[in-house]
C-alpha cells in the first residue's frame, strides 16, 4: 500500500514506523512543511505507561526516546498572594523530552525502515498530494486537509477563555512546577517542567481580565517577556524566559478544543483520508496527554491496517475504537480547562487546600485522599514517596530490559 502522511509530527512519524514494522512492503511518504530541527514549542511530557507502550511496539525507538528524556519527581505548587504565601506538594514522577529531539529520534528511525521523510516540503494546496492509496492527515490542530473536507469530517471547535503563551526558561527545574502570582490586575500563573539540559518549558496563563489589566493585550509578545520575568522573579529564581523557539517569538493564544464527527473520509472520489493526532482531537495542556494520544493513534491505525485485509474496514475499526477511547479523555480535558478558567473560586484558600482542589478537579474523591494529601506535605513522607517511586521505576525498567536508575535518583535519565 502506498501511504502519504501529511505532517511530520509524532503522529505521522510514529505511524510510519509502526506501519513499516507490521508490513515492510508499505510505501510510505511523510511530507513535512517545516525544515529539519524546526519545531513549535519546547518540551513534551509523558509517563511510564507510554514508555511501556513504546517498548512493546518498537523497542529500538523506545530506547532512544528513553535515553533522550529527563526525569522529574514531585509536583510543587507555589502560591504567592496578598492573603496566602506558601508551597504545597504532589507526589509522583514523569518524563519530559525536547520536542525537536523527539522528532529527530522518530525521523531517524522511520528513515532506517525505508520511510521517505520529506522535510521542508509545503503543499501549496490540500488537493496537491502525491498519488496514494491512503492519506493520513496529521498536519496539526489547524489541519488544512481536515478543513478542506470539513463537510465530511464534521469538525467541532471550542475556544477556551484564558490567554496563554508557550515559553522556555533557562532555569532547569527538577520537578513539575505550578507558580501562582497575584498582581494588581489579578492572578497569573505558569506550568513548568524540565525539557532538556539547561532548559525548561514554561507555559504562562491568566484570565482575560488579568491579561488586559497587565497590558499584555497591547504590547508586543517579546516586550511582554521582561514583565513576566519580573512577575515570576521568585519562582524563576532570577532566571530568564525565552520566547523564540524557531526564529519567531511565541504568540499569545487561546486553546482550541477540537473534535470530529468522524476521523475517516472514505468517499469514492480519491483515496480515503484519515485523521490522527491534533488533526483529530486536542486535549488541554493541563492534562499533558497530546503526544501520548497521538502516538497511540498511530499504533492503533497501523495495527488495524495489519489486522483487516480491507483498508476501508480497517479505517472504520480504527475510527470506532479511537473516538470511543478519546471521549472520556477529552471530557476530562474540558473539565481541567474550565477549572483553570475559574481559578478565582479557589485561590481564597491556603496553598495546601488550593493544591488539593487542583488535584481533584476531575471529580469527587474518597475522603482518605485528602488525608493522604495532608501527609504528603511532610518532608519525611515525601522522601519515602520518592523512594517508593524510584523502586517502581527500577522494577519497570528491569521489565523492559533497561538498566535501572540509581535509588532516589533525581537526574537526567539518559546516562544510567
């Protein structure tokens, strides 16, 4: 089968890898508008469950992803307001990786399997595609291919209320950090996590009222950086924010929640077109699942094409399964986005109670969860939790055949 993937992000590249592993006879072309090393954003976040999935699907690229990732432990919630100042903590751990590094790993692996990856090749028109038996539209949330067939896919777009901007910082965090600062114009906050050596991702968000009150709606985005650095001086420990990740400054945005009536256009006028990744669905960044969901889309689609001899049957099965699986995830993401859009309802609480409200924003929890949260604020309990998490990582690394991390390690994951 001749397959053209429009978009060279995680979904398109990982699909090409997964499909080639299942049938080396596929002829796959990945067409990416951006040149090599160019990518939006800074880092992506994932958890151990994704590593398990990647190792089962393709151990070679999984090892490269693991080696290029950074481990973070614990989540820190800093609140600095007129009424309360303090820090609360969540347990747990996760991984993050520079987006450019991830795309580099996947590009090299795809090419090693015989995939034709064409970078810096922009399609002038969505209809101007190479000949194919199947087209995979993975050209992002603003997918031109999806929009050119909107009558069939039935996209639905809901724009969030809060402005946000995706920045980097030269402060190397070793945990996932939320910092909330009260200003004369209202509350503003960031979500930050390590991305690669010496650099962390830092997403700044606030209400429209605070955005306008601080004058962020009227000044140039790059001119806003010094103001944000001043506001977050303590949380950044005096370090700088970085606006440019690919030559152009980061822009203020409002999150667009995207869903579709169907992910498959199987009309008889040309090859079928199927959606995956952000072209098919988006989940708010406070859930941190976009890359994971895109790569699982890729695996499920490649598996369906292998399992069902008739490609149209395979696409229907993929569409049915993944849209059903995404429904609760997107519902949770909408809930998370709405919680942050109504943050003022919770910031009259002390930092520990506020952090608990953030932790349970997806719904009601058993009463013991609050007691466990209170216990986690004690340093000995946090140290014990980190030791327990390290043991879990050691066990899962051994199951995957990786060298175990050192006990209580808080360092870069690459060298073991």
